[in-house]
């Protein structure tokens, strides 16, 4: 065979997020059937279990496949590329293609530990300017290590899960704190990284071993209740202001699909400690887009991030903390230098003082009940194609004062 | 039958942690066999799977039993009390008793999310005095809500797991931070609570529902690298200074065994918001003891804690965050008002300025390589007996500069 196929025999509409060069993994179900693993191609999902005869793909999460490691990930990707490009395979493969409109997408992985970083210099600087006016916007440690914290793994949910406005304590101007629905519900547009291969306690993952451990990439929305967060976060960091929900996109884009998106991160100043130095490009050129109720409000670029994912993984493990299959770590809010590149409403509305306008004429400082937030991402792929992440969506539902949830008790 | 049996036909040595009134659950294995669930009685472990014929007890963690809920927990406890007190059961039960010295104990649960609180007023005040001298020792939010943060679930380990001294970044007096083994390795003596029954997102757990969700209690050592923690923790809280290891005791003492240990927490001032008010006693009278290399260095009382576990669970879920079977939340360092009741070396040595003496004549500010730390706990049980938690032990191993862990690569 001469050259490598660049097109699938499966019809891929112009502008699709899922050309042959992408092949992201997810978990889907058909009505009445159990969730199992699939790959997106054009407007279809390929049912992997019957195609590969691998019981890992019959499971309701990608974890077993993720644990199999880089060699298996590469082997499956090579096979999929062949199956979906060489028309001679169509007769065997075609029966296992299901229209995406006919399936429900599920959380693609069982999340082990979830860590959230704070890696955008523009975001951290903006936040510092708002909350520590007059002082240095960045804390003294910020350029020496990727600041991060652990979030709640059990409330990571898949795109299209509705987000109930959380209640909590908020500082009042005078007197004791009050309790009620957050008045400052926000988003944070982020990029998340999915760990496949774990490590034993006491093991470090050097920056260059990143592709041996990380399988792929998702979009992530770190929903935040700013008033709750601001009242609670000293001295031990964010807690209930974040723990109510974190949404991720349903498709995990393999690192292998993003090789053409590798870019140098902004030049570090000062040079970080040796364990945080990367031998080559470790940033990713992912263009993000944040839409609220049909109006695009921001277009941050992930290429602007000061700290990259390989640096974050090296830092996360430099104290010997072990990794597990299903660990998820995210970048923190992706913000660029310009106003229209800010990745959260806190920055876009400058702490609620500068409302933004939507196309319907309404304005927002923070999210209103009923708002639907959509985050999209695209990156350059092989053969000049565009790699997409699918949409990450969530709609805000009013607070439930009784808090007894669904089903009601 | 008149009255309730107070003694087991299994010999229970005087002063044992595990009388008939305790019956804590754990996971054990015999050489060459897979881990499974057991209950401690005197110097024996009762192998539960053959006794109950319940496959949940054949699993390598308590999670399936934990998920079964309060009615099942009570039913099993009643049955065990009968099996182990009525000598007519001895012929059936005795073959399933294994000397504890013949088994290995394992992590008793698969930890879902791990949250650590900061609930001792004495501890928080001491820390505030050390790190914010001249200011108010407590942050303004401290008496309004139980401050907490998420820790790393994947590095929760069982007692007797060795702790390798972690490496990390530390602030230097002048110039950039340095990297190396922590010079301020510390312990935090805490009490942990194990969630059995989860909740759906959007559900709150009111304080009075605590016993429907929490199965039992463990001792916990939140190992801390104080220099790493101090450099990294602004603005998002502790991360690598804590994430390298958290040890728990191998036996989960059921709440049902601790009913006689219920006490009122110190009177709150100010009165907290309604969702944090408890209808009755919600503190626990657990006497802790911290020993380093054979010298008892502190005896904190858990009854001194300002915030109690039912309040912590109500707070953790008041924003609608869901619970999962296996969630673990801990109290934070247990410190009392007196110097000899402080629960960590940071306080005992007053930030390294006042070394403590051990029986061998050596002194410590923070932990030395080779130190073995043992934490014990006892509480009043039914019939005037003493309920113990078993020992929570860990030994500090020297840092591994290569950081390639075990097995070596």
C-alpha cells in the first residue's frame, strides 16, 4: 500500500469533529441496552466490542482499555484506521456503525482522583488583580510550580447533565453569613487529561514519560459558585464552591490524534526546576469556544497556557503520589491575554462589574437559571484536517431549596 | 432469654481492643489466599463469608457490604453478637476463627472520595498563631462552617504501610525554591468516617440522617510535609504536602459500637446556620494516643472537636454534592487545649522551635527516618467495656532520590 489513507469510507460531513484522523473513545448505549465502549467517526459510533472481540470494550467505562497501556492503545488505533479507511473492511465493520443520534452518551471513564490545576497566567493574574488589588497579582510560588488542588471525583458528570444551582453559605456585608442559592454561578472552560496507566506509590513520572501514562484529552467545565468559594476558601482552598459538579465532554480524544497540535508553551521565566523542564513542545494548540444560549462569549486558546500537562503530571507525582487508571487532571481556566479570550464569567464580567451582552439583548454577569453553556474545542490534526472534541454542554436548573434531589423522598 | 449477653465464648484478653461490644470490620488474607472480609473478636478474625454465605463478604473490600445499608448492618451485627455470645453456635462458628497473628490486614475499603476537615478549634488556633502572628488566629469563616478540602483517595493506605519521605519544592530564605526530601515530615492524628450509603446529586444529608449513610469510624494519620505544604498552599490549599500518603487503621468500628461514646461537642459560639445544628449529642468521646518510637508524645481527646462528623456530612452535601459508597472524610488534626494534647508535631514542637524529648534521650522537631508512629484510640462501649480501634502504625523510610519507586525500573 502506498501512503496512508486519509479518508474513511464512512461518510464524514464537512467540518465534522470526528474525521478518520481523530477516532475518539467514549461510552454509549442504545435504548434498553447496557453502556459499552465506542469510537466516533463522522455521525456514527462504532461499537467496539463485536469489532475487536475484546471484553474490555463491553464494559460500561473505558477504564479497562485505558489500563491496557500505550502499546494496546496504538494497536487498536492502527486497526481502527485500517478498518475505517480500507473499503474491503466495510462489509464486516458497517453492521457495527450506529447513528450517533440513536445512542445515549455516558461518562466515558470511572474517575479515580480528580485534580484541577491553575495553569493560565492570564487567568491567575486576572483573579489576583480582582481579589488582591494593589498587591502582586501572582502568588510568589506561581511561576515555580503548577498550583493545583484535588476536586471531587464523584461529581464529575458527562456533557448534557443538567446542573442544579447549588446552595451554600455566602458572606454578608454586615453580620453573619447567609444561606441560599449561589448568586454567582460561573463556568470555567478547561482541558482535562485522562490517565490510563497508573504507578506504584513512590514513583515519579518524568515529563518525557507523559505519553506512557496519559491516554487522551477531554473538554471540562469546572462549574463554580463564586460567592460560596470566596467565603470558604481560606485557608484550605476551594471546596463546596466547586464540588457540586464538573462536566466533561463524552469523547476522549487520544493523544495520538493530537501530535500535530503540539506547540511550545510560552517561554518560562524563570526557568523552572529540572523536573519541570520539557525536552520538546508540550503545549497543545486547542482553540476553545464558549457559548451561552447561542452567543459565543469567548474564544480562549489552550496554546497560551503557562504550565503544560506533562509538567502537571510530573509535579503531581514528584512527591511519590501514585496514579490510578481513571485519574483525571485538568488545566484550570483557559484564559488568553485579551478580554474576549477569558475563560470564565468572573473574568469576563470583571467580578460582576461589567455585564456581557448576549445576542437576545439580555446581559449576564453570572449564569441565570435556564442558561445553556456550550464549550467546543478544535485542534490541527494529521493531513491538514481539524480534530474536534464534540460539544460539552450543560443547562442550569433552579436551586432546589428542599435539597432532597431526584427522586424526591 | 433474659438480658443481653455481654461476653463472648471466644477468649477476649483483658484490655483487648476487640470485645463482643465492638465487632469492627476489616479485610484480611491468609498466606496464598485472596483478601476477604472479617470481623475482629479478641485475638481472632472471624471469616465472614462462610459464616453468612453472603458473597459481599468474599470481596476484597467492605464496599459491597457498606452499600447494603443500615438495616443490613444492624442485622449482621445482631447475628454476630448472637453467634459469638451463645455457646451453642460455637461448633459452627469456631472453625472460621483465625488467629489475627496468622493473617495480613488490608485496606478495608476502596476509597471513593477523600475529604479532610479542620475541625479542632485548638489546632486551627495554634496554626493561626504560628503562621499569622499578630492577626486573629481563626479565619472569619471558621466558626460558621466546617472548613475542609479534598485529598487524594488513591494514596490512602492501611496501617503498617511504610511511608517514604517525600521530595518536593521548599521555599529558600533567599532566591528560588530548592528541591529535595522534606525536612519537616509530620503526622496529623485524626478520626475518619466511612460512608456506606451514597446519595444522588442534588441531595442533602441532614444531620439527623448521618447514621443512615455512615457505617463506621477509623483512625487516620494525615502525613504532612510542612515545608512543601507551606510553599504551595496559597491560593488553592494543600496539595503535594499531603497527597503522598494517608494511613488508616485496618478495622472499621461500627457507629453502633460507639453509641455509649456520644457526647455533646463544645457549645458553639455563635450558633451555626440551621443546617449545621444537631438535635442531640453528635461528638464522640474517643481518647487518642500518639506514640513515636515507644514514647507517648500526646493524648488528644476527640470529644474536644468543635465540629462533629454529622455536621461535616451535612456541610459536605449541602451544595448537592453526591456521596458514594467508600467516601471517607476525616476530622482534621485532633488537638486539645493543653500542650500534651496536640495532635501533630507542628504544634508539639511549635513550628520546630521547641523540640520534644523521646524516652531514648533523642529529641524531635519533625520525624526522622526510621521513626515509627503509632496512633491508638479507645472509647466507652456498652456494658462498661472499652472499645478500641486497633493500632495505626507507620514507619518513615528515607527519601528515594531517584523516585523510581518499587519495583525499580
